[in-house]
C-alpha cells in the first residue's frame, strides 16, 4: 500500500510542540521549552518549526496569544481588559494594548466597534499576513442590538444546543493544505476517504471531527490550520496520520444547518449571543467540528466548544 502523504518524524515532533503551545497559550512559552518537547536543539527546532508551520516560533506564539485574547474580548461579556492582558502574558494593560494595536490596527477596546470604527491603519495582520480586519467576518449584527432581541436569539441558539460531558479521546489527523478554503477542505476529506477505502474500512464506521485552530476573521482563511480527524479505533494505526487528543470535560455542542459556507455565521451567533449569557466561558482549546452522517440532515455538523463555568 503506497501512501501519497507520508508523515515525517520531524512533523510528528513539531506537532508535539504545537500542542504544547496550544495547551499553554495563557502561560509564558519559551523556545527552550518548546524545543525540549520536540526533542530538538533550539537552533534546529526553530528552523524546522518555521518549515512546518510557515511562521517563526516567536511570530506564531505572539499571534496565537493575541488572537485568543481578541476572541475573548469580542465575544465576552463584562470583559476586564487588564485581566485579559495578564492572562496572556503581558506585564500591563498598556503593553498589551500596544501589542494588540500593532497587530490588528485597533485597540482592544475597539474590537467590538469594527462596524462603525474600522482600523485607521494597517497592523501586522495586514502587512505581514495580507489579511484585512473585516467586521462582517467577526460579527453578524448591528453594533448595539436590543437586549430583548438578544434574548430571542439566545433561545434560538439554545434550541439547537446541548451541554455534555466528554471523556478524552484520541484522534488521528491530516492538515488541510489550503486552510479553511472549501475546495481544500473537501479535497482533504476525499483524500481521507481514499485512505479508508485502501484499508477496506467502511466509511460509516468512522467518526469524523475537525479541529479548527484559527478564527477566519483574524487570519487568512487559506492559511488557517484545519485538522481533519478520525476518532481513533483499531485498524487505523496503519494510516500515515498524526495523532492528538480531544480533551475531556464539559462541551457546548451546537448543531449547524445548511451548506458549509453557512457555518461561520452560526458559529458567530453561538459565540456572540449564547456564550456570554450562558454562565459558561470557553477554554483556550480550539473549536472542534463533529461532521455528522447524512441521515442527520438537515444538520451537517456540530460545533463543539470546550467550556468551563464562569
């Protein structure tokens, strides 16, 4: 059996460092710590990390901290900016605000007002990554909706949502070469389907997930990291995939309807309307998509958001 995408040892080791960054994004993360996780010298680690991820270690860590902070601010309720600054490793609100504005082109306090106050100048997001900060990719409504309207929308989301406890489980995965681009995602799942056929494993026996590492409003969607995952089961160990773990704990599971391109608006509605009023807050683990079988139509997937009580 010849695999079209063999996984190198270096890819597997760099993946361990990515997981380390993901799981410690609210802590101080050094090159030395990440290199130790990957079992490389700092020099070789930084070179291999950039080859694998497409960004330097320092740029990646800074971007992920600021992106995670931006999501907390944009979709949170009664957010304390000083707490956010300290949580993601900044010594003061002033230092955090300067770093945030350099990257996004707006101050942290302005991220919710993009509809009426777009960035005055480009930040690193545009200069380095060629991504403009666009309000409609971050929010779906007017700047100041009424509280009564929000209550109705909250109930609409809750009608398609459940809170469930999940035991940790392993998945194996391949990453999209074209990020969140629909063509790239569909091509990736077809590639995985071909692998399953090579193993003579019926498609309906495999549970499919995706880990969506980036918010497409805050990073170019063609560069966003999308990991197409199969829940691990005996018989899949021969596949040339990487391996990771979906953490255990409490998840908000929100059922989405419609074509794939309709999912983003539903995710925003869930994040902006339901989460801040739910009594829960999201952890720093990325959004997980659970792809549903055809017999679950009109629902196409579930958004799994790892949450904790406020």
